[in-house]
């Protein structure tokens, strides 16, 4: 085999090794939407199951979204709800992405159909449509509350929520059980129920009004 061919094979091996090193595996802290683009207004392609692993290609520098692959589907997940081990602790991926050397990537919307927004006519910005100022869905304390407050509501409650639609509110962040909804978001009553509901980032959710935490997501 010629030296040129050997050099070519060696370089290919180096490139493959570099690519492998660039990949990071992260775990979903709760059931987590896999979206067509880096924003809560993009349609949902799949849901990453709680405690399931996804391969991370990289994260945006300017927004808390990471490009991942889960069960063969490539999409975008919210970086605060992807976790990684760092020095024995389980921490959110996005604020610790430089520690584990996750790639910084950019987003180009090459496929308009695939990246169609959840509600089509809501606009074409890649980021979430923030309502009421810099409102954001707050993660549970140190990720510990996420997924822990889920309830199974009576079917009449779910039926009422779905059959009485309200205008969607888009805020920064992702819809997950255990997260807290900003005070600026109006909650709607469900007759004879302790819960309230809202159309948040294109999904109907039930909320515990006392602490405004999401307890159920209609998928």
C-alpha cells in the first residue's frame, strides 16, 4: 500500500476519532419534547422519555437549545432539562456545556416544512415568542422537582380543557411536569376541579394554582 494511501487512512481515522470525541450523551431529567427547531414554538417530533439517553451534537451559543438524536430522530431539546454527570453530580447540560466540551453550533432553517411552527401563523422566529416581558418557565429546584409532581386527572377535567380552547401563550423554556409557570401567564379555571389550565407553548397543561407548577401535559 502506498504512503499516500496510508496517510489518507490515517487522516480518516483521526477525523473519525475527533467526531466520536465531539459527541456527548445526555439524559433527560423528565419527559422532554424533541422539537423540529430550537424554540418552544416549533412542532414536536417526539418525546424523549424521562431518564432516557440522547446523543448531543452541540448547543447554540445564544439560546438554551441543543441539537440531539433520540431513537434515530434528530431534533432540538431544551438544554436545562438534559443532564450530565460532572464530578459525581448530575447537572444540567447547557450551563455546563463547556465543562464537557460540547460543540457550539448554529441553526439554519433549511427545511421549512420540517421546521414548521407549532401553530403555523405565529411567526417564523427561531426562538420562543416571549409574552409579558422576559418571562420564562422555571426548572424545578436543582432539577429535583421535575417529573415528580405528575397527576392523572379525571377524564372530565381533560375533556373540558381540550373542548374549551384558549389562546396560546409562548414563553422562554420548555413545557415539562414540575416546572413553574410565570406569574404573567393567565390560568383558566376548570369547573369542580382544584387545577387550572393554560395553552403553553402550544400544549395544554394542568397547573397547581398554589405554586403554579405544571402537573399534567396533554400530549
